[in-house]
C-alpha cells in the first residue's frame, strides 16, 4: 500500500476539525468500522506541528476558525500540508454544499471534497479506499515509465 503505513498495515489518519463533537463522532465511526491509527486536532496549527508523525491521509475541515477567529482556516492548512509533502492525500470536509468551495479546495490540491451529512462517513471511507488505489496505480505507472 503506502510505505508510511506501519508494520501492522494500519492507516495513519489525521482528523482536523474545530467542532469537538463532530470530531469525536468521526473518530468513533472510523474506530468502529476500520483499523486506523487516528490522531485528532482542533486546529490546523496543531495538525501541522504533528506532520512528523507521517499521516497517510488527512481529513481537514474547511472552516477551522469557527471558535478562534485568529486560527488558520482549512485552505491555509491545506496549502501548508502540501508544501510539506505534496503526496499526502487531503480530503476537505465542510458543512458548505457549494461548488465554488469544492473547486477552490481542488485548486489548492485537495484529493476530494465531502459535505458533512448523514452519508459523510461512508463517502470518506470510499475516498480513502480510492486514494490508496490511486497511489498504487501511480507507483506502478512510475515503475513502468522508469523502464522505458
């Protein structure tokens, strides 16, 4: 799968959201339905301070400045994550079901965009599966291209 995945083949997942209740619910969903190593963060700043823990996937809230207006928002955090390691898939999560926000996230390098809803967790599971299929295909393609 991914060279960052631990010997137990558990995916290291970072969950970043300033809504403490939603963050806990999301963490519990992932713990109940899959074998993940999960770290949760209430701010983008805390997430960035822990990037040396080498997450395989980051699920990042679009609005991270809901409680602390001086906190870094999701797009700023996304930009900094991509600067540190452009290969980490970042899935943006938001209450906003607006196409312009989704497009903005994709322009900043997000792997995907999910609206917070009853089906958000199922969508996130599918996207995480897709990220690893994509990484595997990319790795295979690079292997073939190097031999040509």
